[in-house]
């Protein structure tokens, strides 16, 4: 059954998708306007670090029309994923495990078979240096999770779109489920032979990060910063007058990245966001 479709391919970057055999892309996901704002900043951060890859975002119909059209200006492909389609086998599994909603939405990235290889990125990530060398790796390549390093963190992974893999992932979800209730638990029991790349490709610099000397030694090499956890960049308070973010206790090592996130947001995203959406997203 067809459960997602390409909404539209247009905008100044669409030539990349249709042009001279470019078939590699970064893929992200947003099921609401808050995460869509995150996706916009992530997209701009990849562009400003001169990625040569295509950018694709998967959204659900709950993303507002105004934000969707902004996404179309940054991403060459906006794919609407309808998780409510009752003819969808993903949805049937979802009925048994409603908490896996977002997980199933992320799995749709395997259906993007217009691309030969992709890198999935969570919408709460920021590119600070060009990470394109990730595309020299194959499925499944990722970074160790800092909570249980035998697992990979599913905020970034190199994958190969394939309807067959997608179907087998759904079967795996139905038969084995996810040990953490999220996509990470599911993907880690499916891709047991994953390959590790450096932490700089998914640097989780949250309040739980406690190895400060290593951060001081290697943090400068970071290519993708991941704002993992319940407090997302768009939920922090930003002072327009001083042009800086209010940094909560315990978030100090994150300050440069939060300020970079907000600088990009204020310059390239905020001017296009209608007032109504700002209130909704940035509460
Ligand atoms: N996501 C989404 N809507 C949600 C929750 C998650 O679109 O309500 C997507 C988004 O791309 C997000 C990813 O799923 O970055 C994983 O969730 P999150 O980043 O919140 O998890 P964490 O990295 O904090 O474990
Ligand atoms: Mn995340």
C-alpha cells in the first residue's frame, strides 16, 4: 500500500535532486511545527557548510501550511507521511503499540528509493562542519549511544533506502517490538552488525555529558551536534537585545552551540515565520 507520497519538488535547490545523477541525501523528520523549526535550522546549517548532498524532510499533515512552505524553500524534497492511513501495515502495528508512532514515521525513510544512499538526522541536530564524508560509509553506520555504548544512537545513521528492508523492519517491529519503546531499540536489534564512526558525527552535548576534558580535547572537531533530551533549542529563551540565549544551569558547555543554533534561526528562519506559528512553536 502507498502510504507516503512526494508532495512537491521545487525551490532553488530542486535542481540537485533532478540533475546530474545526485542520488544521496540527508533525511530528517518533523511531525509538528516545533520539530519542523528544528529541521529548518538543520537544513540551513547543512547548506551553510556547503554540503553537496540533497536535503529531504519527511513531515506529517500536522505540520502547518506556512512552515511546510518554508521547508520547501530549504529542502529539495518534502515527503508527506500519513501515519493515519488505515491501509498501512505500519499503522496496523502502531495500533498495538501507540507509543511507537514517531518510530514508525522515522522508518519511512527506507521508502525513499529515489536515493541510493542517505544519512538520517534527527531534527534536533545542528551541522557545524561539513559531514559529507559520512556517505563513504554503508548501511548501517552510526555513533555509539552515550547511555549504553554497545548500542548506536539513532539520531544519525547511514542507510540504504529499500522497500524490502522497510517491510522487514515492520515485520521485526511486529514480532520483536522495541526494547525502549522508541526507534532506537527497534533499529539496534535489527542492525546488529552496525559500524561505528566517530562521536563527532553525532556529538550529544547535553547536560548528561560529563567527560569535560575529552570534550575540551575533541569538541572542536564536532561536525553534527545533537540536542538530545527533553529541552530542545527552540524551547530555550532567547534575548533579542543581547542576541544570546539564556543558558540553564548545567548547560554551559552547550552555550556556543545553542547560540549558533539561535543565530541561524534569527537570521534565516525567524523572518519567514508568521507570528502565529512563532507562538505555537517556541513556547
Ligand atoms: N520527532 C518528531 N516529533 C516528535 C518527536 C520526535 O518529529 O514529536 C522526530 C524528530 O526528527 C526528532 C526525532 O524524531 O529529532 C527523535 O526525537 P527526539 O530528537 O525528541 O529524541 P531524542 O534525540 O531527544 O532522544
Ligand atoms: Mn534527537
